[in-house]
C-alpha cells in the first residue's frame, strides 16, 4: 500500500522543474516566466506596502524567493530582535520596471536599510506614499535620518544570511549596490569582514545614491533573450 501511494504521488505531483521560474537576458535587459510573489510578511519582516504589492511590484524568480525567505529564517535564529523590510523587486513577467534601470528578469531585490529608533530599538522604517514608499528618505553621511539610525550590524547580518541562503540554493549574489560613503560603517559592523570578503559592493556611486536601501542582484543562469 505504501509503495502504491509513493507511485501515485510521483505520477501526479508537479515536478520541481515545472514550478521553477525561468529568467531571460540580464537584469537590465530581460524578462521572466513564472515569477512568484514574495510573502507580504513573516515573523521578522514585511513588505514596503500593500499598494505596491497589489500593483504587482514584488515578484521575483522562484529561486530568489526561496533565498530571501530562507535568509529571514536564518535571521530569526541569529538576530531574533531585528526587524527587516524589503521593497521593489519586479513584475511577474519581468520587463521594464520604471523608474529602475534594472529589475527586469526577476533577479533584483531592493531591501530597505534596517534601522533603530531613538531608543535603540529595531523598528521597520516608515514606507508610504508620502515618502515614496521609503525611497524619498535621505540619510546623512553618518546614516542618520530624523529619529532613525541605520543598523549596520543588522544589515551585515542580513547580507551574510542572503549569501549563505543563496549558496544553499546553488546560486550566488552577483553584486550589492549601496552608498559608497556609508560602506565603511558596514564594513566595520558585526559581519562586516564577512561581507567584505564574500560580497561584491562597487565603490563607485551608481545613478541613485542607495542610502535608504541596498540593491541586491542575484546570480542565476538565464536563457538568452
């Protein structure tokens, strides 16, 4: 009976290959098939808002989804008092994703910087239409904005967890974009040495500052356009 049940499952259960997303081209010129939406929230994370979610702006490649969720699970154990928030990812079928120049094939994720408040408590950064869902925030050269202060320890822990989770999935992190002026604080943080040794963060400033968020491009083998 048990053998019959296993045969039945193997015959009728969808294969992993059938449910896996397929990416094409590059982050700057690509598309996506079978994109999946990131969960709205978990025990230690949430998205940047229900309106962008309903607009379909939180879809990624299935492997990227698994990496993001696994990283948050790692952080539940290693940094249980820290809260995190993710932002823009891409459309379900990829393609042009304004105002971004990338985010086109399901491999790009923006993460809002983790912050602490004036009392040193980990809090989710405010994201709403009035501050362009967090993208309108401008931190100073020390990582301070109003009562918020960037939690570089939490950020380095998150990047480390993403790298570990990506390697478990058999993929990697291609690069992380983050403000060059704030990078020294990141490299001096709890897992700063790990980040510096394992993750590529260009020192040249990109077309936007990347101070209120860090942009992560994952490395997945994609088909040509």
